[in-house]
C-alpha cells in the first residue's frame, strides 16, 4: 500500500486576493495574480454559524447527519452521464451536460413530497422529519427559518406557494 500523501495545511495566504493556499501551490494561481477578483461572501447567519461551533447544543446532532440535512433541503436532484474509468477514482468525470431534475410542483397522487415540492406544503417540518432517520426537529426548524429568511431561491418560491394556496383545487396535500 502506498504511503499517505501529506500536502500540509492550507494556511498560506495569497498576496493578491487573500485566499488560503497550500505551501507548494503557485502564488496567485487562485486569482491569476490579482486579475480575477472573487466576490465577497458575507459571514453566514449567526444561527447557522453556531451549528458549526463545537460548544453549540445542536452541533453534534447537526454534524453527525449533515449530509442528510443538506438532502432534506435540496430543491432538485442532479443528473449527469458519469464516465467510469478503471481503477480507483476519487473524482468522477461528467460527459455532456449536468442537469437538475425538478419535477412538478405537486407530488403524484399518493406519492410523498420531495425536493422543491416540500416547499409548497403547509407543514414542511413534518415532511422533512420523515425523510431520513436521525434528523433532529430543532435543527430542521432552525435551518428552515434561516433559509426562509436568507435564501433568495427559497424566498422566490413564496409567491408561487401563495398562488397555489389561493386556488380552490384541493390537489395540494401535506401527506
């Protein structure tokens, strides 16, 4: 078995843009020596940042199931044609285009709501709680509140949900 590769810590700062880089990474390779200015990203909302803080009461519940929480709030599923190569591949190669499967705004009769469909339910928390084992309602509630307040994509769904709520058609379900 080959020895583990150790490239060190990403603790060197690019003199052009301030990005973190590895020691042997070429200076300026991240920003073309200052020619490209990455956009400023504001700090995350404090409630979200707290989930990543070890002394937070919800930290362990969140970090243990972080991938499940991400899946519980995704708007679509991704699809692509993967190219498989022989041997061990830590990455995958995509041939053609990457697409997002969104589906209809309403689940099929008798089907459970998923992806974006959950955002059109009155009780989104209950729908997400049943998606995966091990999800904590307090964490789900916090994530739901932060996303509704801060995520422009989720905010853009509100008018459609309000229009759907106003329709007399009773096809909309929370089951």
